[in-house]
C-alpha cells in the first residue's frame, strides 16, 4: 500500500462525459453525470446519508503544503458547495485507506481522517472530530485509540451502537511496533514484531470514548473493514490473516454476552503472502445480512463474491460469483427498494470498468451493467454508492479529473 501519486490530467474531454458515451444502450443502467465542487486532484470519495434524506459527499484534495478534508451536501439531484472539515500538513493521503463522515444516531456528524504519527511510511493515527451543526463548525480533533505507538491505525468503518453513540472499528497496529532497542527511524510498521489487530470503541456526540475492545488479534494489514447492525446486534466484517496466510473474510457479532469469536463468511481458502488491499462491504436490515468481497480463492482466479444471511450472520448462502477471471474487487453495497445494489471494478483489457449489479432480496442476480471506464491503477481508488429516493443510486468515483458523481436509475 503506497501513498497516492498525483494523476496526470489528459488533454481530452472530461472523463465523466467520455464514460457516459461509452455506456452502451444494451447495458442495464444509465449514468447521468452530476456537477461536483471537487478539484481536479481530489481523491478518496465517501458517501453518508443524513436523517433528512440528503447525502454527505466527502473527499481529500491537496491544499497549500498539505491536504484538506472537504465535504458537500447532495440534495435534489445537485451537489452543493465544498466546505472544509480539516486542513493542513500531516495528512496520510492514500488511495485505499480513506477518510469520511458518519452521521451519528442523534444527528451529530463525526468525521475521521488519518494523521501521520512518526517517520515510518505507515506510522499514522485515526483522528476524529464532531459537528453539532451539520458541518458548520467542528470540535478539536481527537483519536479513538491512545496506545501512542507510531504504527498503522486506519481502515475505519462504523455502525450505530445506541441512540447516543456510534461504534467504530479500525485496524490497529500497536502490536507491530518494534522493540525499543531496535526501533528503526525509517521504514514501516508492517515489519514489526506483532500482528495487525482489529479493534472497536464507542464514540459519543461529545467525544467521549468507551467500551474499547480488541475483536481479532491477527488480521490482514491493509484491507478495509465494514460494519452494520442487524436485529441481533452489530457485526464487523473484515479480511483475516491466519498463521499460514489464509486471508478469507471473517465476521464478529456483538450480543448480550459481548463480542463473538470470529467466524468465516465463506471458506475461500485464499492463501496470499501479501495484503490484497481489498476489504468487504456489508448491509443489514432486520436479520438479513449481505456481504460482498473480492477473492482469488484456492484456485487463484479473481472474482467478486456476494452472500446473503437470514440469521444475522450465523450462516450464509452459497456465494454468487461475478466477473470470474477479471474482477478487481473494490466493492460497495446499498439497499434498493426491491433488493440491493453492488458496485465493483473489473479489468476490461485496456483499463477497468465500474460495474453495477442489482440483486433481489434473496441474493439472486437480477441485472448488471458497466457504467464508467477508468484506469486500472491504484489512483482510481474505490467507487462508492448511496441509495437515493425514487429508485436511484448516487455513484462517486475517482477519475482523471478527480472525484466525479453520477446518478443511476435502478428501478
């Protein structure tokens, strides 16, 4: 995992309009471009729904000597002006480990980003700030962890934990810190003495942190996490790392007795001695749980898998595999009125497509199509989706002109 490199802007028409022209009429979906307030060098989009049916769009962009984390509100088919959450030096700006905004159960906004904590390439902390006035002002930044080690902390996901708190899950590298006598002044924490862990804590609107816990003592170093709440309690889904380098998708659940032991969503048996930088996505509604993820499985063939649970993640259906042989992963999920929507990326020979598929509530594929053509490199980041009213989806992606937006009619 490397810090993002600046993308070169080609002397062509804006990528969003080229992509729209490439969408064939035979495809199941059409993408309508939306003007964005983002800069040409922007990256790392995230989307979060508000309580009044708007969507918070957040992204990173260069700012003077550092970066700024910015947001805009999407409403009635348009994105509003850009506003700053935090700016300055010290950001860890990356294509895969991205910042964002969470709308807490009481309506408070919680922003998170990454700040460098040492000289190592992967020495950075998760930083948080809250806003009680929908982004107009922000609290003094604080961190959900207090271990003080110059190691990797990131890949944040969230879940509504109670009427007054949101739960965060993140990868925590405190156990990877080298012993003091041989601590390097350069390099990265991945070469330390311990393993990357998965941790969680509850964050209150006033910034109070409670119920910190370790969920898994050995996980993949740089794959995103995902979280949701079922009728039986929160779940966190992530990529594990066994002692013999099996990196399958795991799930933990919180019940009356606390957090469960990790269980596998599916036995892919994917053995890889490096981090694939590809985490899962999850949706929950009642006791139904949907998980999507990238794997190469035991046969070393790339694919995106989708599996459905009707018992809050105790058991899952046989996965549906998509784009076997060409999938790149980078998945996201959103509910639709009659099912759910999956977005992912797949190679197309000259680059990559952002693909969209609609499933019914039982996990059966209804239709699929290609929306956007991108460079297949890391600079394209992860596409993101959020459900809108009227059977529509908001799509955000990173193209040659920075973060772009489009609306897709799915019903």
